[in-house]
């Protein structure tokens, strides 16, 4: 790698030739504030918070886009630089809706943090403001243009990474806003509800629809039997909301907190992930053996499913008919569990704690009501759960750790790894390969499908069959993979697609990290490490060996793919218009 010599704040350093000033400063442990910048996502130099003085330049330069060169001299804290940053910040604040005390991003707002860091005690400018309507019609994402600072991070995420492009800048000058086409609600455009725009927003202009009041109301109702289930990605991220390191496993603390909140039962969605593998694995085997529609594409990610319904309806027949794990669990809890416990199914209230905002949309689908009631009543994100724990005054870090409840609290390692990209594929291969080969498989670590490469491929030899699989995460990568399949450039038996880059560990409902963390730390990798560590520690690592799942089939479902299993655990999907005529 070719290096260049530069000087930053009178410190001489060597950095790679392709670095920007911001990257060089980071390498030298010199802090330069940013606002619009997000590495690899939004590098446009729009906000001017990162300006620095470059010797010989006629004006201050944006460090996030200015390339280094041999002999470059940079000053990051000169009087001119400090004043420029402060004036820029005050101008942004001059017409910002300053309702910080009641904002969902209070204490985790990059604008608020900058005001503190730059010692802004007064705002010298009085900007004109106007009240724009709140877009809260989506079941998943709320858009508040009054808090928007036009950083364009959300636009870059939606357009360039997810390649959905339902939001962009509209109007000009002072009237510029971030909006969907014709200023329609996100509920009226082909938004996939993935929530990635929320995760990159530096302020409170985008947030999840808050459903915590519904849960508090259910918990206070003595007539309801309130059950909570938690996804695998939640336990490796929730701790971040309480100041713990990224990737901390807080399973025991989380369960204890949920019990203190008053839930009647605390179950593990991983158990239902094992159930999903039994049904989905059977579906893959049947299609391969009987000449069914291939490739089979996973249906666990509701953001991906909605994307497929809008943009690739020709692949709807390829989708697995399996419900996602938490929806399967809801159906089982309102049938098998209710019967076993002697509870009226109408009194069973199921709450799912998910890393995902699209799950809120999914839970409202009319197709997902196997017993005449919604399979899942309310979906809360990881962030919403954290707010409930804080509201209840629970000392999360110091609670006595507890375990999931019986009889639905045990899961295999295969269920755990659903939280990372490639996890569903790896879990399925552990079962499908063993069933197709008819003999036990000792090495269950399918490294080919792990990691954060956008599209991963694997070929697994099973008897006389070479099982061809592919994994894509992030909807932009899903487009690339589906286009290749459509063009006949690639053939697979089984495909996993997750809407969120990195899979569920980086879901739209996970804790939000600021740019100065997110830009230099791969959250996907750090959280996924904890997922794989838990998998390795579990005594059972294959879904079909989970005794709870075996008992469920023996006592109730008969066998994978049975008529009863189809009625409870399978569904269908429909083509959706992108911009329906009113």
C-alpha cells in the first residue's frame, strides 16, 4: 500500500494514499466532529461540520471528502475552524425543533452531542420555522420532518444500500425536505419497513412506531395471559442501551427484566426458529426430490418479503410458505400451548421483542391469524424494550440472571444463529444435509455462509447431490442476486435473503450507535460474534435434535409438513402495487 507523509496539528504521520483527511485524523487518534458523514454510506461533505484548515487552500475544507497528498499540512482546531463549526451548528439549530426533553433520541442525538462538545450555550441566529405534518400512518416507521436536518443519510441508505429509493430530497432552498414521492405517507409507497433509515438518522426525524403503551395496558389486564418471546439478535444488542460494550450477551439480564415487567411467561423465539427449520427444511427436501419450484427462498425476513411482493413478484412462488419464527410461535402459543395450559386462546396475548421494525407490519398481516386471532398481538423493537425497562426503574446491569420458562424455552444452536446473515442457511444445512444423507454429520460449522460479504455461495455435497446455496443480506444485494438468477447466470437449490445488511443483528429496531462509533466499528460483526459463541456453547446444535420440537410434533403437529402444521405454520404472499391508484 502506497503511503504519504502528512502533518496534522503539527504531528507528522504516514497514512495510505487513498485516505481522506478524516480517515487520517482517525488513524492519528485526532477527533474531528461530523454530522452528515457515515462511512461507506454518506460521504458527501454537505453539513460542513468537519471543516479543517489546509495550508495553501483558499478556504476551509470538509475533512470527510478531502483526499490526503504528500506533504499536506492540516489544522483541525484553529480559531477559524472552531468558529466555523460553531456557526454552522448554530445555523442548523436556529430552525430545528428543539423539543429535546420529549424526543425519543434525547441523550442519543448526534446534534445534541455536538452542541455539548462545541460548547454551544446560546444560539445567535433566529431561523424561520414552519410546522410540517407528522407521517405516522405506517405501522413500522414514523417520519417527523420537523426534526430533520437534511443530512441525507437516510436517502443514501434507502437509495444506495437498500436500493428501494422511496425517500429523497424534494423542493429547493429553504423549503427542501426529505420526503417520499408526492409527499405520500411511507404507508402509501413501496417502503419495505426495514427501518435502516432510522438506524442512520442522527436525530429524531425517523423513529419506530411506539407500541409500548399497548403492552403496558395488556400487562395491567388481569384477564390476559401475557407471553413475551425474544429474538436471538436482541440478547446481543440490548446491553448497548445500558452502556454495555457492543456484542455483550445479556440473555439472563433480559429475561430477568422481562419477568420484573410482569410478563406471565418468557419464551425464546429460537425455539420457533428450530420449528421453522423443520418445516422449511422439509419443504426444501420435498421440492428437490419432487421437482418443485427452485430455488426455495427463505421467508423469515418480513422486509425482504415485502420487497419481493413489490419489486420481484415473479419470485413469489419460490418463497418458502413458512411463516417467520415469531409468527409460528404465536400460532403455537395460541393453540398447542393454550390447550396444554387450559387457557382460552382469546386470552393469550403474545408480545414479540424483535430487532426489526418490519415485524410490526408483518404482525398486522391478515394472513397471519391461524386461530382466528392475530398470531402475534404486538411487536416491540429492542429499543422499545429498553425504554420499558428504564421506565420501570429496573437496574438492568445488576438484576439476578434468570432462564427462559418451560415448556417452550429450550433451543438449539441452530435457532440462535438465525440472528446473523447466513444463519438460517447454516441452520437449515445442518438438518437438510443430515436427513438427505441419512447419517449424522459431525462438522456443523458451515463457514462458507458466514461473514458480511454481500453475496455468499456454498456447495455442500450430500450423498449424490451437490446442494447449491446462496446468501444475500441488504436489499441492494438481494437485487443483484435475483437479477442473476432471472438472467440464468446462477442456479441454486436454496437461497437465504435478509433485508438488513448483516442480518437481524443489524435490524432496524436495534440500538442506534452514532456515526463516530458506527463508521469505525462493524456492528454486524461484533454482534454476530456473540451469536456464534452462544451456538458453540449449546449442547444441541441441530434443530431436529431439539427435544421440545420433537415433543411438539409427537403431541400435536404429527410430522413436518402435515396438514395441521400447514394450517398453523404456513402462509402465502401477494403481489403489491408500488403506487396504487387511490
